């Protein structure tokens, strides 16, 4: 795979119009990726998931996508109904459509660049891979005091032109002071056996609000990795929700630095897996100054031969007095072959804090099922009602009513 990466990288350099400095940066990223390879269980952050083995098992020989010159026809059937929204459509890693028609064009900027000088904390070899092979970096700026009128949905799709390919996408968002954005990342792949590696960088200035919803609910045989880097200034808020149930393997990773006083981060997620699916969420919330808050709630419903992992870390440095950090994960195992792994962590260097974490897993309560059946429901209906009640707690944490109802409809959730 190393030789394939080198060959595909040379093709990438020939296709892109890069300066000598940009080529050097990409070459450095490639060298770091080749030196470290794909993450394995030797790394603490990947102790439950050897992505090299997962790629070999599910894809086999992998090539690195580098030709973004050919346009792709947009399949409008993937568009979300029942919600007025702006659109950015990626097909095979190439932007095919940008529609921000609901917004004031003077307050939103979309620019393209070939490289980025942003330093990434907690970088890993997959980020290096992304930096080496990303075709373009898309930068979205939301100007001071501007609030998006409608949600922005970024559609990540593929078609049958790509198979056994690694596709890399990178977007950088900057929310200026007192601005806000509702963002939905919608994964809906129409080809099989690809590895899609997506990197997001969010810069939240004072009093800005980001509401980000990541949805992977269409079953497919692809492998995905989403890394989200969030930097927050004072009084900023990030709300993150993850629905993880479609791909064969998917890892969502969030690194959030709370750098400003009274900044807050909320992360809520649902795993709903079966049939050999393996999904993971890893979070690292870094409380770096006084009076910051974080809340994390992850719930899993795991069917036959499925595996879910939640690794969550709360870090509090010595200056971050009056930190409030909360983390909880719960799992329902529907089959003896399902597996849930949790690794909660607290690393605290301040003394005036309120932090807690917890994790629990088990099967459905048979007494509750028996009670519901005594009230006229059959066994399957009783199970569904209990599962609905279990995940509804996470859905209710979504503060946007429109998107809350959209996600309920997507997963057929009944109250």
C-alpha cells in the first residue's frame, strides 16, 4: 500500500497547480503517513479498532483517489425532504453543487485553497493522509452578527465511478463574533468498499453558536473516518449530535478546545448497529480556562454481531477552575454476539471543579417487556417501545425543533 500511495501522490501533484511550498507541505504529510501507517491497536486512541485490518477485510487493495477533473451527475433523490435548507454536494470528493440561496451573500464566503497552515492538535496519520491527498480545502466564513436563516446540509455521496478508493475531504469553518450556523453532515454513499476520510476544522469566535449534526443512517459497505477539530472563544457554544448506524465501519472523533471563559460544548450520540457493523465515537474535551462547561451523552443499541466503542476524555488544566464536565454512556445489547466498549477518562489539574463520568451496559429488562405485554402489546412491539424510550432521551437533547423532528422521522422514532 505504501508504493500505491507514492504512485497516486505523484499523480496528484501533476494534476494540481501547486506552488513549490505547497508541494513540500503535502510531501511532508505523505512522508508522515507512510512512516506511521494506518492506525493500529498499538495506539491508545485506536485500541479497539485496527483500521488497517478493517480495510484489508472489507476493501482489500486500496488506491488513493486523485483525479477530481470529471464532473458527476447529481442524484437529487438523496436530498432531504421536508426541510428547507442550503446545500453543498460532494460526489466522490468533488464539489458538484453549492446552493446558499437562503442566505445573504454579503455575509457568507466560500473560498477554495490548495493547502492549509492550520496546526492540528492531536494530529494522527489519517489527518496526514488527508493533508497529502485532499484536492482542495474549502473555507466557509460566516461574518460577524450573521445568523444562518436555514440549515446547511453537506451531502457526502459517491457513485459507481469509485471502488476500493480512499477519498479525502477537508472543510474549514470560521464563525465570527455573534454568528451562528446549523450544519448537517449527511453521509449517503451509492458505491461500496471505499474509505472516506473527512476532516472538519471549526473556529468559533466570541458569542458564536455552532449546531452540528452528523447523520450516517443508510446501510452501506464503506469505511469512514470523521475528525472534527473545534476551537472556542468566550461565551461560544458548540452542540454536536451523531447518528451512527449506516456504514460498515465509522469512527467519529471530536477534539474540542474550550479556550474562552463561559464557553460550552455538548456532544450527544446514538449507535444503532447490527450485522457485523463496527462504529466508534472518540471525544476529547479540553477545558483550558475558567467557567467552561461540557456535557456528553452516548447511547447504543447493538444487534447481532455488532460492536460499538465510546472513548471520552475530559481534560481540565490548572487554570480551568469552576469547570463543569459531565459524561455518560449507556448500551443495550440485543444479542449475545454484540459488544460495547467504553473508556471514560478524567484528567484534572484544578481543584474547584465539578466533573463526573459513567458507563453502563446490559440487555433489555424482561420484566418491563412482560409488563408491556400484559398491557396488550406483543413481544416485538414491547421491545421497540423500550428501545424508543431509551434513545429518545438523546434526541430530546437536540435544541433545534426542526432538526429534532427530521432525525426522529429518519429513524422512525415513535414517542
